[in-house]
C-alpha cells in the first residue's frame, strides 16, 4: 500500500510555545542540517535507537537493514520521523529470534502478528533556535487503516504485512526474504495510517524489535528511571521497587511494556515510554556518550539486525551537529484522546481519537488547551506543557500514605481510566506510575 499523503495546511515553522520556541508540525520535509541531531540519536537509541550516531561515527551503515518505506516529501523546514517499537519475534532480516533470547526477555510466544507497542512522531526543525518535539500515539488508538477499515493502530503494520504476504509468496519469496518484504509492506501501511491520522507527511522511519531494544539499553549501561510505587505484574514480568533506579535488558523492556495495573492503562504506558526516553536522553546528553567512538561502536553492534530504516535516510548529515541540542529543549507530548474505554465491538476496548483534533493539535503546539473535549464529554484533550527537569525524581506525591503496595495485575475486565499522560522534556528523570 502506498502512503496516503495529506495536504492539510499546517502552521509555519517558527511558532513560539510557552517557555521557548518549539517547532510546530507542518507536513515535513528538508533534512535538518544542524538541529536536534543528538536528541534524535538519543531517542532512537532508546525505543528506536542511536543508529544514526553509530552510522555517522563509524562511516557507513555497518550492515543495517534498510527498506523502501517512505515516499517523496515536501520541504517545509523540518524533518518528521516515525519511530516504531515492534513486538516482532523475527529480526530485521526476517530470521526468527532464538528461543533463548525470547526466554531471556520474558517475551513468550507471539500471537501470529507483529504489533507495534510504541509509536512516536519526532519533529526536528532545520532552524537551530527551535526545539525538537516527540508526540506519542497510544497503541490502542482507534483509527482508519487506509484500505482496511477501522482498527487499533497497533495492528496496522501486521494487517499491511498480512495483505502483502500472499502476493510476495506468489512472486517466489519465502523464508527470511518473505518476512523482510512483508515487514516493509506493513511499515508502509503504518506510515500511511499515521499520516491519515495526523496530517503530517512522514519523512523517515525507524523500527526496532524486542531484542534490539534490550541490547541497546545494555550497550548504554542502563537507563535511569523512577517509579512512584513498587510494581509487580505477571503479564509483563515487571517486578521493581519504588524510587529512582537504572534498568536495562529485559527489565527495561518490562518497564515500557507494562500497562496492566496502571490507572490509565495504555495511556499510562505511553507516559512510561516518554519518561524512559527522557531518562535515556538525559543520560546521553550529560554523559557525552555520542562523542565516544567506542560507545557508539557498541550501539551499532546492538542495533545491527534489530533495526529497520527507510533507505532514503541520510543519517550522516542528520547527526553532523548533534552536540548543539540541549536536553531541556526536547519536549514529549501525546495526541489528544477521547474515551480510553471505547468499545469497538470487534477488537475489545480502544482509545478514541478524532483525526481533526489530532491534526489541529499538531498544527498549533502553542495552545496547551487545544483541541478540547471529545464528543462524549469524557475526553482528555491535550495536556499542558510540563518540564520534567523542574521536578525530577522523586516526583509529586502520588496521593498515598505509608508504604506502597506493589501495583499488581488488575481485573482484565476493568476498563482503563481516562488519564492523559503528561508532557515531558528530556531534562531530568521523571517519576511515573
């Protein structure tokens, strides 16, 4: 499926948000020659990797997997990147992950589909005076998958791959070759879905699987995070104490994947992912990791075979001026949502979203209240800006007294609460549920 390019006019680059300039979200385009490179590498190294930095320092792709995913885009003074974390049980080359790897990650068996656990749109302006933004899309968002109808957005990739697989097989492809090409088709479907939802034209794409995520956190020596309360969850395998801590490998994967036992369900998982990325970015920017060729070489080894990039991405120029980015100029946001317990009738409970509101939100990041409530009056709307550096771990009172009991796995029938994830910057390590 070819990506559907929307042409909704969006705000020009240069709008100033409260607390400093932040680039709005026009329809993406020019490769940024000077801004936010370091942050992009930092973000990519977390849920979809410091691949760019490794590429730049070592010269060349180091065997990284690329695919024809994104099409022609319109130059608009910034680059928009879709970052995807997949629960695929095959690597980027289409080979099954070894059983010992899955066991070590507490990943279990797949259900036959590779769903996307993490979806983020990253906007990097060409103008170095503007800040970078990353906008999360809840995996359970109920959206139109072009040509395939209404579904949860986390299934768009798998559905696109499933549609393409018979035709690819008919062309004589099999085994790893078939899986690799089907994955590329699924990625194109996902890009088209995100563009349809947001009105943003995606310039570049990066996808990482379970094993890659774990290996990258190990290569970095772990990522600092903070929990308000202890957690113990049989679904994700999470078992962590409250307070600041460093996670890597399987424990890092559990931190970003848990949603059972969280008050806001999938929306709180989005908050976890944003907090994780903020912690990782804070570490990279403060420790000079991306200036260390040995550390970057370790990152490249970690991402090799775990990451898929679109083949038109000039990563060398993307990383050329990475050191210019400040952590407090990277903001994490979440698209506006409606009901978090929306009954689909076919795919269980989903998160309700309105494409018009999402497009308006991305077009005008200067209005913290935009775009407003959902049609049923239960929506969360967009959340106001909040710099996590202003209130690092430990965070605000969680509303409990005495020793906190671990958050356990809830009654699966209980719908998640409509709790919007907060906006974050990368300057600090926020405490989360």
